């Protein structure tokens, strides 16, 4: 028994490179936002107590922001990848029993 | 605290367990091949897989541990929610699709896809087992904590019950039944958590959290020559005093019952505390009396409620934002734990501390990163956040879920569904944790019980549903972990490393035996680690996963000079360093019965040392072995 994927599909190099590049771009954007959050908490914890709006402090606003940003960036990534898959008409092709 | 079982709660609990077992029976009859057993046939729809991802990931640590940590330490507990969710970004943008393309049943398939190396197989199998076992411990601890109030059974019975049910689920139908159990549980968890948050916010905030809440007394004290000589209520007699650093405790006796109080030297007042005193003959007293007397009260309340600068008794009509804003402006009574020995008594004490809301909702109550913190404290915090960020994408039971869908695009879409569901749930944890903090429901002995106890304040039905779902939460996650472990043993170790070339049927049988073995180990460890916060324990599993697995995955994908020996060496380094540093950490020294300060390293979380070193070892070994250790396809081209 080999150790290849459970279902067979094909994606061209152009699509793979595009997805990898898009993923890395968004990963670095999010890592930067997360890194700043960790550093602010570590180096300037009192700044996190500052009330920003509606009576909520920076810690809460930034924390919620990180969660919501992760969801939004995920949707952006999926949108970009799906558009490229449609353009190249290769994404999600299956040949063995699977369904997408 | 003493818990009494409700027949109604027991009924709902067994209904959920029966549903889970029913799913296993149903899919068990359909699962015959290794592909079906280890990867659910590879044809789960991405939307189902996404919610199952959430059900798999939202473990006891997320529901019980994080809510408990927020209830006791405010925003610092929420940092776990933020870190756990952020880790999914790494999984989605970097790992999901490539891993799906390269692998079959386990993440070792992907790591080994270019090399055909037995070394990688062995190290990846060991890593999967170590990470899974570290992850299983908190799940089992959570199960034990849940069963006590729900069924009135001891901790070890809960752990054994979960272990037994999960072994049954996994050995009957493998990944298929695990997927649908996780899907069901993930969906129920989110719906009922949302309902609980609606109830918390709708109830508003009151100075008196409930009708039955114990009225903690404050007495005026008179000090002579820095010793307490009398108190304002003559019914109390002073029978002892103890000082520890800046803390001072006074033992008072009334009606033949003695208990420790905290002395506030600035105001010359004594505030009532909770204590568990162990005497030399082994007898244990709860607030000065045997446990059955029920003098050990649930805690957690507001001290002052301030709305628009004015103090009020209660506030209602709140929404998700104003609920937080009121807590930010007000003051909360927290109970802080300490331990000391006085004469022949070993005293565990929880004393009251009034904490401003702006401190509750900002960092510093658990992680010492505010003023007065040391460099090691800050390093510890960064280390934890690093491990949470990089750990998710390296957890074996998360990675195997990429093989249950048909294509890389489906893997991506299911990850996005997971991020949305998990992110939404983590926002809810803040409200559940804060709700428990101010609702007079906390059991100081078990932070893990905060969310179920909060639900109990809204009636037996809510408690029964939340507890049953929490139990299903443990079942779902433990099932995923045991499937991952069983794949590591049967597929990676026996089939690939030992080269036994098992038939499809024998591989499934081997996987089932491995599942039984892992389940038994998990039961024993779950009993041994009773009482530790489950979110903290899961943080350690993340650190091991991030150290052992992630450097290999990332370098394989993005560095062409990576070799099989580099990968094997990196995994070995990550496991040894992460586990070694955990065993030498201050928290573990306390667990051994030693002083935390005796630990050779001040770090509780090893990630900041073990992750970079694992990367470094991979690079150095790969550069040293580069020419001899080419990927299979390159060798083929040369020959």
C-alpha cells in the first residue's frame, strides 16, 4: 500500500504557486498583527487597560479583533483561491469516490 | 464543594452517551477497510468536516479550562482563546492544502512523501503518541471533573467511563464515527454556549449574585504591638495567627468551629476566607468542619457596580458590549489561593481580593507581565503565546482530519468553516467565564467546573444539557486523539517502520489494539493529574507539537535542502527538549511536592527554547547530510 493521498486529483503548478503565495502573504500579515499584540501585552501591559470605545479597553478590542481578523482573512484567502481554481478549472477535481 | 446528582441530569447525560454509541454502531458496520477506519473513506463533505474540526478542537481545554481560567483570572484566560484561534491561521494559510496533497492517513505520510525514510516514520509515530498522550491527559481530567457533580461519582470513575466509551467508539468504527460524533458535539456545544451567554447577559449584573449566596463577613480588628488582640464580634475568639510575606492570617473560633481569616492591615479588618485544613491524623476540615456540613461555599461576586460613574445595586438591559463595559468600570471579588503550614495543620486557603474591573479585563492577573515582573516572567508569556500560535497546525489529531475530505480545496474550505465556528465559540468563552466569575457559582477547588456550574444557576435543564455536551466534548476530542495514536502505531510504526506490510484488514486490527492501549494509558494519567487546570495542560501539548512537528512540516514545504535525517533529528530534538523542559518546570516541581523556586529553569512553557532549537537542528543536520540524503524522485532521476 502506498502512502499517497486517499483520493486522486490534479492541480497545475501555476495554481499551486498562486495558493502558496497567497497563503504566505496572509500568514505574514496575521503574524504581524498577532506579534504586535503579544509584544504590547509583554512590554506595555498598562497600555492594554486604555479604554478605546464603548467603554471597552484595548486588550478586549484587540483580542476580539484578532479573532474576527482571522475569520475575515480566511474568507479572503478562500475567495482568492476559489477564483483562481475556477479560472484554471482544476480545483477540486476528483477521480476516485470522493465528493467535494 | 458537595455535589448532588439530579436524576434529570443523569437522564440527559445517558441520552447523549446513547446517541454517541448509536452513531458508532451504525458506522461500525460499514467500516471494513483501512481507508475507512483511519480516514473515514476520504469522502466527508467539507462543511461537515469543518464543524467536526471544531468539535475535535474545542476540547475540555476550550470549554472547561478556558472558561475556568477566565472565571478566576479574567483576561489572561482569554489569551488562551486568542492563541488557540490564531494557530488556525497557520493551519489554513500554510499547512492545510499541502498536507492534504502529500499525505494519506497520518501526517507522517506527508513528512515522508519525498524520502521513504524509516527514521521519519519512527520519529513521527513517537511524536504523534507523545503529543496525543499529553493532549489526552487534560481531556481525561476534564471528564473526571464533570462526572463528580453530574452523576455524584468520584473523579476516577469519570475518567474510566470516558476511557471505556471512547475505546468502544474508536474500536468499532474509527474515523467515520469519530467524525460524526465530533460534528454533533461541535454543533451542540456552540448552540448551547450561545444560549448560556444570552442568559448571562440577560440576567444582568447584581451585587448579590443569588438568593443563596453566602454572606462573607468582615470584622473590625484591634491590633496591639502588631498582633490582633480583639475583634468587633465578641462571639469570635482569636486562636492563632500566621504571617507569610505580606499576607497575614488570623484563626478565629466560634461555636466550636475554627477557621482562618485574612487580616487587612491598612483597614484593620478581618475578611472571611475559605480553607481546607489537613490535620496530622489525616482528617480534612472544610472551613473548620467535615465536608458533609457544607460550610465550603461557592464564591464569586461583584464588590461594587458602577454605571456611568454612579454606584448601583444591580444593572439590567445589557448587551454584549455594555456587559463588558460595566465590569470594566466596577470591582469584582476574587478568591486567591495560598498554602501554608501552621503548627500541625496544613492549610489551603482562598482569601478575598477586591479587583478593579480594568484589571480583570487586561493582562496580568495570571501571567506576571505587568509592573514588577521579571524578564523570565515575560519570556514565559511569550513562550506560551508562541506555542499556541504554532501548535495547532502541528497537532496530529487536527492534521489527520485533512485526510477525511476528498481534495485540497475541500481541506481549505473545511478549515475556514472551522475557524469561523471556533472563533465564534472563543468569543463566547469570555462571557461564560466572566458570567461565572460574578454569579456566585465558583468551586475554588476546581476551576474546570466554572462553565457547568454557571449553567446550573439557570436551572437543572440547562445544567444537564451543558454537562452532557461537555462530556460529549471530551468524548469527541479523545476519540480523535486515539484515532491519531492508533494510526501512528498501526500505519506508521508497524506497517511502515517495521515493514510488516500488513493487509488492509490486519492494519485495522492493529489500529484497534493500539486504540485500546492508548485509552488505558490515558485513563491512568487522567487519574494521576486530577485537579490541574486543563487549559494549562493543553498548552503543554501545544508546545510539544509546535517543537516536534511544525519545524519539519514547514521546512519540508518551503526549504528544498531539507533531508530525511534533518527531519528525524528535528522531531527527536523537539520531543526531548519540550518534554524535558516541562518536567523541569516550576509547575511540575510543585506537582512533585517541591518548591517552584527549586526548578532549574523559570519557564513553565518550553516553546521559546524548543521550537527555535528544533528548527536549528533540522537546518544543521540537513546541511551536513544534504548530498547523501536526496529525495526519492531526485535519486531516481540521477540513476
